[in-house]
C-alpha cells in the first residue's frame, strides 16, 4: 500500500508498506544536484554530501558509522545532476534509529573547518580517479559537449579548480538555499507504518523553511559535434549520443524498449554486431539519460585505435536501421519481456522500491503502480518505435566524443549522418 503526505513546510513523505518484508529502506531526497550549481561553484552539491557524514552536534563521524554498523544496517548517499539522496536500510524495528541518523546528518552537521580540508583532499582524489579511468572520463566529456553551456553538462564531482575554491561559508549558504521544504522528499518502503514516519519527520523537520521553487535553466539547442581528446591509451573510448525524452514524456515506455533493442543487453543489436560478430569491442552498450525537461540516448564503446572508425560506422548503421526498418514482432516481444522481468525482479528489494517511489514523485508527481508500468510497455507498437526513432535520430542531434590515440581529422562532423 502506497501513501503520501505533505507537511506544512512542503516536505513530501511517500511510503510503501510491505508487510512481508523484514527491512525498511528510507531515503532523504533533496532536489539539489549539479544542474542547480553555478559554474564557479561546480561540485558543491557533491561536497555537501560528503560533509554530512563528518559529524553533527550529537555525533562524531565515527559515532555515525558505529551506530549504523551496530544494527547491521547500511547508510550511504549519492549525488546526481538533479538530486542528492541520503539513505539507510535497516531491520524494521530499527527504523527510528535510521530516521534519527538521517535527520541528524541533514539538519545538524557541523562542517568543521579541519574536516572540510580533509574531505577536499578526498574529493580531489576522486576527481583524479575519474581522470585516470578513461571509461568513466569519456562520459563526462560527452556530457560537457552534448549539454554545452548548460548546467546539465557540469561534472557532478566538479573540477580541481572549483572544488579548491569551495569554503565553509559557501557550503552552508548552498545548504540554506537548497535544503528547504519544497525541495525535500522522504521515501520509504518495507515493514512500516506511514503515519509513524510522518510524525517523526514532522517533529525533526518542523523548523525547516519551505523555501521557494526555482525555474530550471532553459535548454540550449542540440547540435551535431565531434569532440576528440588525444591521450596515450591502449583503447579509444567513445560515446555517440542523440537527443531523447524527458523522464515524464508519454512516449518514455517506447524509449526504454528502443534502448533495450539497440544496446541494453547482451542480445541487443549493438552487442551482437560489434562484439559477437566482429570482435571489435569488449564493452559496448547504450543507455538513456533522462532529466526533468530533456534527455539523451548515449552509446558507449571501447575499441582499438585502428578500429574506432569502423565501430562508429557500425553504430551509425544500426541507428539507420532503427529509422528505416520496422522491428520484428519477436524483437519487440523480447525487449518488452526483458524490461518487465527486470522491473518485477527489482520489486523484491525494499531499496529499489524506495528509489522507485522517490523518482515517481520527483519526475511524475504521482505514484505509478506496477500494473500501470507493465501496461505501458505492453501498449508500445512497432510503429511507435519507428516514429520515435525518426524523432530522436536526426543528423543535427548527433554528438560524438572520443578519448585516446585518435585524431579529429579522422572524424569530420559531416560524417555523422543517418541519411
């Protein structure tokens, strides 16, 4: 049973009671991520996330770790482009402790200056780790190019320069501005009582101001572009992407099926063509980047420098096929069953259900039942996929990013065409 409540200051509480579960997963979601940052403060959302585990008025960092470990629970967090999440998973009887811990770190972290400097060094090492991991770095480079001039293109981690300038005043100011009632959502799934959670959250967050909703930065126009970063690597890592759909688009079910057919699994067209038939890549896949108001379809591959051009051409060939040819009934059926099976298996996990509750609320403003989602996939037709491919796969939207021993002259932008 799913229930929702909204506190006087705008904080939303959404829960799903699962009586057969032994655990509860609870997440404190804040609609504050890298797309809400100024260029000069890039990485501040992620920096705040790190600092909230470094001690509060009542607990040291060691106390926080010890308390969650002592009950066999999990306490963690992550930052994305549109939100940050602080979550815990515990046995149902330990839920009050989880709520107290999460409330404490979100509301009463002290931001000790010495801890800020320690964590700055940790984050800089995290940035360097990505820079030393080309299969991660190429995705950041792609986002910077694809969303050029827009906050969606900013790195979640920030840069060494911006992270080096963030100070305590900036961290506290950013929290004061972004961590307000209308930006906070609390979701929970498992063996719980909705009203108990509402009461505990209301008591803890009663002094949090409602704040105000801020308009999102308008999107730029997509553009055809090739970006090359030369680096002495054994492989060329590449991302080829095009525009897709926002998270709440009515055709989003068709988009997920299209992605599954293209590169979402071992049986996908790209995996079978590039890896199994040609042996040109160990890793090749596609994924959807969905946001509140925009989206992208991205294809990744890692290949030998001498094979990069052939891999790009094979990817373009498969995109042309999606535009020109109607998929078979068998392919469509298989993709639907794969997505439905994945979804139903995820429902066995309280943390997956907690996350699903939150994303439904953030992107759709309502709860979408499992039956409604399954029906959404079932309704997609072969013609829907053809129409969507024609909408998404246009020359002027194609964006290619390469990293490795490759030259820009080998990939002129006008070679990115689906005609």
